[in-house]
């Protein structure tokens, strides 16, 4: 399997990886196992590895780590990881599922990230799973190659609620004609500016400001734990 060369894996049990990419539609037709049990295991492995990564970053308190982890292991995140790593190219689908675009169906593509991780864990152990995670997933997060926060304002609001602080969005600049205005918005927490956004609508500019604040927190230029005391 080309996958092994791609990720530097020398498999002990190839059948585990075959199963990891076997959707139920294919399993039913071929009368074989689907990836569902491996997905269950991979979910637990991923949560452990992501928890360790966030803990060792020393950027967040317990409440913040819980919220960030939830976003980094949500369906949208797993979907992005799988697509970036090309895991969906190895999917085995039944005829009907294949003909209706199952190869890019979000629920399926996100599932196989966990099932593959589960297979890798069973075949190579936790150390190998951790190595794969650090070499292939963490760079996607830290280099901002995946963008799976759908509502930045809601995420930022969650952080603020953790510290019981006030959150305010303020339009600081407005340019252009009435039919094509451009807004610049800043977001502040307890009077401290954390992010700035610019867009052709106030709502979009607010989202961009929240995204800017969250991005700075990810990079470590803002310590939420220290500045929100």
C-alpha cells in the first residue's frame, strides 16, 4: 500500500489498515469487517494525543484546553486532517456510496482518520501513533493549514465565559460609499484589545477580529491564562 511509504510505516498486520478504510457499504457487499470498531479505538487514541499536546504547550488552563481539544477533534477537524493527508484516496466504498460521492462525504472522511489511527495504534503501538500525530497533524494546526472554527465569535465567547470577563466588539473605522462600505472592528476583553478584523460587513469583521484573537492565542503571543486573571 502506497500509504505505508508515504508515512514511513512498516506494517506488522496489513489487514488492520485494510479494515481501517473499509466503509460499511463495502463491508456489506464484500462480507467483511468495516472500520467502525477501529474508529472507536482511534477516537480514544486521538483524544489522548491531543490532550498531551495541549498540556505540554503550557499555553492554556484546564477549561481552555477542554474547549480547544473539542474543536481540534471535532468532525470538521478530522475531515480536514484526512483530506490534507490524502487518507480518503484509500477508501473502500460500496457501489452506491461510491457513485454518490462517498469519497468526499464529510462523515465518512472524518471517520477514517480515527480508524486509521486506531489501526496504527494496534499495529505499531502508542509511540508510533504519537510520532504520526506529531509529524502529520500538529504541523497542520500550528501552520494554520486547517481552518475548522466555524464561528470564531462563539469560540472566543467560551474563553471569556471561562474567566467571567466582559467582551466587546467596536467599529473603529468605516470607509467607502454607502453601497460598498468596509468596516474595521476591534475586539477587547476587559478593555484590552485582543484582535482586529476588516470586512465589508460588521458581522464578518467581528468574526475576523475574533479569529485574530484566537490565532494569537494559538501562536502563544497571548497567554489567556495570565491576561484573563
